[in-house]
């Protein structure tokens, strides 16, 4: 596994750092981070991987730190759509498909891909930052944490606290969801790609899949309050 600090973005000029956890609004946050910097500042801004242990401790103690988190259920659907449905030829996708193919005795076609249910199985065996625990990246006690639903609000508060003008939040890499579709967890990628909008993310779960993800990400759920009810509130726009 990579050093978890490789996803942190550290702004020395404004003394803040953002833990850009994959599949948690990270693309939008990194675009925002890049636009906050002036041309003169860009050469001094860096990801946290290159900081020494002393510098990391200094950031933890003296910087405004924001950790991006997300409920594991919608995050796993996002990873499935991004890694398997949209970009099936990625190395990670091919490794996962091969793992499922080996398990099922060759009955899985590399060209056809795998379903969400099979994807969840494969993530047990293939390591990737996109389904790594948020806590694995949040290596310090952050000033704030937020989900994609309140990322805009938290970045505005960060800018106000650090004393610089806020900018518009780019809306990068967001999947468009439609209605609830029964049995979405067993749909093949080709079928999903043919739809005008992907099924709403909770369509990808039956009770067994929901409980499996809850057990696997229990530490994230407990640390950040990322339970199913809160996830459904975010889905319906009820986030306070």
C-alpha cells in the first residue's frame, strides 16, 4: 500500500491541508485546491507524501485540516461505476474480472465484465485506494470531516477561516443517478451503460450486500457516523 499521505494536499501559504480520500469528492476538492493557489504559490504546494515526519506533525498541530469521507455503500457503487462500468479496460478492472473468472471456473467473460455483486466479492482480494478505509488515510485528528453532500459548505468555511476568497467548487467525476431499479446488483456493465442514467445507488444492494459492506467498513461508520440512515439523507438532499 502507498503512504496514505500521498492523497493529502497541503497548502503552506494558507496553512491548510485536505485529505482527498478517493471516491469522496476528491476530484472536485483537488481541482478547488489547484485554483486556490496563485502561480507564485504553486511550486511550494505539495501532496503530503513528501513531508517529513516532523513536518506532518507540524501540519497536524498547526494547520486547518479537512478530511473527505463518505458512507461506504454509495462509495462502493461509485467505485464500481468508475472502475468497471465506465473504464472496463483499466488494469484494476481486468485483475478483478480475472479473480471472479477463476472463482467461477471461467464462466465470466472479460469482455462482458462483472456485476456489482461480483465486484464486491473481488474487492476482498484486490487492494485499491478506492475501497480502502477512509480511516487508513486520515492519519491525524482533522479539524473537520465532511461527506460529498456538504463538501461545498466545508470548503467555504475553510476559506473563511484561512482568510482567502473562496472559489466555485468544480463538479468533477460525479455519476448521474436515476430511479430505483430492482436487481441492479446483478446487471452487467453493458446493460448499465445503455441506460440514460445509472440506477440510484441504493438499488445495488440487497440485505446481504448491505450487511457485508457494513461489517467491512465498521470502523469508518463508527468513527465518522457514516451509517445507512445518514447515507439515505444525503441521497434525498436532507443533509443539514
